[in-house]
C-alpha cells in the first residue's frame, strides 16, 4: 500500500502533467499519439484546473513523501457512462500505484452504481491488467483512427460484463 492521497489539480502541476502526457508509452497508448505542444497543453490544463470541462473530474495522486505520482480522471459519455483514464509517472510504474490510484478514485468520486469503462489500446498490457483487476472485460476491437490509414492501432472498451 502506498497510502496515496488524491487532490485537485493546480496550475503548479502543469509542467509535471506535460511531462507525463509526452512520455513515450503514454503517447503510444493515447488516441492522439503525437506529443502535445506546451501552448496547447497549458490551455487544456487551465480549463481542467478551473473545472470548466463538463462531466470531467481530475485528481493528482500524491505519495506519502508528498511527490505527485499520477493523474486519474473521468469523462462522462452522453449515456451517463463514466470513462476512467489514468497515467503514472514513468519513474513510479509497476509498483502498484496505478491500481491503488484508480481504486481510490473510484471509491471517492464515482457512485457505486455508476457504470465505468476504460478504453484501452490493444497491447497496453499494464493498462489491460489494471482494468482486469477491477472486473472489467474487453469489448470488440475497433480502429483507433479509422480515417488514418497509417494508424493500424486497435482499441477496446473494457467494461463490466452485462
Ligand atoms: C497503465 C499505467 C497507469 C499502470 O500504472 P502502474 O502503476 O504501472 O500499474 P500497477 O503497478 O498497479 O500494475 C498494474 C498491472 O500491470 C502490470 N504491469 C505493470 N507494468 C507492466 C509492464 N511494463 N508490462 C506488463 N505488465 C505490467 C502489473 O504487474 C499489474 O498487473 P498484475 O497485478 O496482474 O501483476 C502505467 O503503465 C502508465 O501510466 N502507462 C502510460 C499511460 C497509459 O497507458 N495510460 C492508460 C491508457 S488506457
């Protein structure tokens, strides 16, 4: 157990979140695999700090040394389903932090009956294993970017079995 604390974002997190966004694995397993540009990132981040993105909620995970180790958030689909997303600082992966962070987030911010799902690009083994630990099962694979012939990646929505 890491005894993580989850707290809201502040503008002081912008640089750290930028580094996490542009980490090579995060790019590889994001719908938009291109690295973010700083100016665009700051605009995006400011909106989230100010809670201006409808149906979205962001939290930073902090360890007992006060170090920010990950970002977890939810977005809400038109049918009310919550998508849960997460990324862990590359220096702190494979230590159980992702699992604990998502566990805390689900307990603290999602109502128990709320269905939640995780869209995961096929081959993202740590994320697939994490989702499986929450009882989620993979759905049918679809292309990540069907309009881009050069992008052969597939994505599946992991959800609780009906
Ligand atoms: C996905 C991610 C958040 C997982 O965080 P983490 O702190 O490493 O996760 P955990 O340590 O809790 O491990 C979760 C599971 O993945 C496994 N795992 C971790 N790193 C792994 C690796 N490099 N290869 C294979 N399995 C791995 C762990 O063993 C564990 O599975 P198990 O309990 O069945 O053994 C992290 O890898 C990450 O930030 N990746 C880049 C961003 C990303 O892909 N986000 C998700 C988009 S859907």
